C-alpha cells in the first residue's frame, strides 16, 4: 500500500519559514520523481517544486529563491524548506510521487496559512 504522509504545515507570520516533509512508503522511493504542489482556495493545483530521481530540481517562479526542495533516499523522505513566506503562499500543500509519467501518487495534504 502506497502512502505519502505530509507534515510540517501550520500557521506562520509573513516573513517566516516552514519546513514541510513527506514520508513515503510502499514505493521504490529512489526511482520516483518527487514534487510539492499546492492548491489555494478557488484556484487550481499548481507545482511548487520538484526533484528528479537524480536530484535535479525545478521551482515555480513564485517561490524561486525562497524555497529549497531536497530528498533523502535513505529515509524515503522529501522536504520543502520555505522562507520569506507571503500571504499568497497560503494553500494546502500536497506531496507527489511520479514515475515515468505513468504512475502518480498523492498525499492528503497539509495546510499552510501565512497570516499575521
């Protein structure tokens, strides 16, 4: 049974930082591309950051320079460090595992609220 379990969401003030983590089980983690997506109220789900099985990364323009995605293949985890958070970063953040554009798994999401 595949599970992606996100953690680390919460309420943070503008300018603050959060580290989201996703623990994966039931997959051969090291061969999967991993990503973080988010969905704000009334908006479509969008890619925030992704990391390939080889460690290459890409970021949405809206978070570039403020966020870092990383993975630990020994612990089957992927993390997203987010700094200088803005109210527009408020969303539910989802962990994604993708293999060869054929297989897609999603976590249930963790809520990030940026507000004073």
